[in-house]
C-alpha cells in the first residue's frame, strides 16, 4: 500500500518537478499546459521514452484566455517536435509519471492562482492499478504496451477493445496559427491583475455624475466682430476680442446652490480614487445614492421652472446693457451699412439701436434653449481592467 498522501497540490512547478524525474513514461492530459511543465518536457533526454509520451490538450483560444495554459508553452513543445493531440472541451487533469499518477483539477488563472502547498490540494493520487487503467485509456502507447504484456489472449483482446478516452487529432500548424492569430489580435489581460479586479468587483462600481447646462451664470456672450471694432485702431482690430457675462454672478438664477448640493452628494457617497481614476460607490450604498440623485432631480426641475419664468427678461436686460454701452461708439463711428440704409441723415438713435440689436441677436441665446440644456447625467460602470492604466 502506498504511503504517499492521498491528496496533493499539483502546481505547474510541482508538475515540472515530477516530469523531470520521469524515466519511462509521461502522460499529461488537461485543458492546457503552462510554461514550466512544457520546459521540463523539452529538457528530457531525446528518445528516452518517446514511445510513451502522451500530451493531450484542449488547444483553443477560450482555454488560453481562461488561463488554463500558455500559448508559448504549446509553441515550445511544437518547436521541440513533441506531438500534441487536441481534445475539445476537456476540463479535467491527468498526470502519469512512470508508475505514479494523479487526477487533478486544472487551475484557470483567470479565476485564481495555483495551489502553493498541500494545504490547498487540487489532486488525488491514484493507486498503481488505477494508474495502469488510466494509462491504457488515455495513451495509445501505454495501451499497446499493455496488450503485449497481457498474460492471456483474452485479456489482450479486452484491452484492445477499450476505447481511447481522449482525442487523437494532432495539433496541426494551421490550428496553432489560427489560435495564435486570435490571441495576437486581442491578448489576454494579465491574470494576476484580473484576479485583483475580481476582488473589488462585488463591492464597487465606478460612477460618473455630470450636471450640464445649469451654470448659466458662467455663460459668456461673444460680441460680434462688427461691433467690437467700433472705434478701435487699425492695429487692434485683429487682436481685440470682447465677451460679456450673460448674467451677473450674484444672480438668483445662478446654479451655485445646485452645484453645492451635488458636490456634497459626490463627496459623501462617491469617494475619488485620485487624479485620472474617477469616483466609486459602494454597491451596498448605491440605493441610498440613487435616492439622493432622485431628490436632486426634483431640485433641478424646480430650478429649471424658476429660470424659465425669469431668464428671458434677464437676457433682454443684458442685451439692452450691451446696446447702451456701444450706442455712443456706433454713433461716433457710424458703419457704412447704417448710413446707406437710413433715409434720415444723420441716422437717429433708433436706427443705430436696431443695427446693434440685429447683430447681437445671434450672439444672445434664447431662454428656452438654455433651460432645455439643463441635465444631470449619472452613469455606473463595473470595475474592469484597462491594459494601459490598470483598473478601469
């Protein structure tokens, strides 16, 4: 009876160590193979036991993306002339080295790291009889050897009739190149980073809250060029750029109170991760955040209604201020278009006022358009990974 522990941890390193100890047989069947075991297979002395070397994988883009194996490892084996067979959909693990064998659970590196000690086992060691039973069902070479060593013809016939449980289709160059191209187009994310992301994903979400169109007090009107140049010297005409505040900064239509309310929500419930990394909300606090956002939308709607009732009058008053400011300048330097369009010379004030208003009409926005632009956009995004900047 074997004195080896029943349970064991088969990491890539442990598998490589076992392979290097082989003297007569290696059977490896799993969804994929990592770099270290592949390197161990290549290091074995050429021709030592090539008749009993069996490597069977589910060589597929999906298994590589899950981290069951390495594309480089398969390339290493192919370059060394080691034949690989393709077994689609295989998700178990079998390792036989000489007369010892294990059934193990392959580790998808996308989900977790490999076991580091026997305190986290992922394998069960087989008995000697089970090792031979598995070998003749998985390895054509082991089956042929068992048939020749059978004590009776009846037993030999029984062994010969046993079906091979794994695929026998070799991994051809076209198949390898196809998978390699798919991986090159969209390389897998580093698995250690993916696992870190999965730790945060159940607890956090990124959240973006943007209030747009409410800060009417920040709007500035660009005074048209024909008005700007009134009274300006020739060398200043191309350099003079004049703007005008749409509303007084202290106007009751200001969004300052709204913005302060939204900033309080941001600071209390969506802490910043630092510059260029955005804000997050705890998923357990998301329902409370959504309630506050709902209340804020009510305040925003009330602000819109208040602004709509008063804004056009404010805009008209602001435009009248601009007209009053430029009226003396336009009278002192009347444009040819004003002189040529007036039947009274010199043109009266109302002619100049109409000319100024006509030029300012396109520069001043309409109240209705400004009110409609007031929106609060709230977007949630799960924690993912950006290959350039890390967590995203």
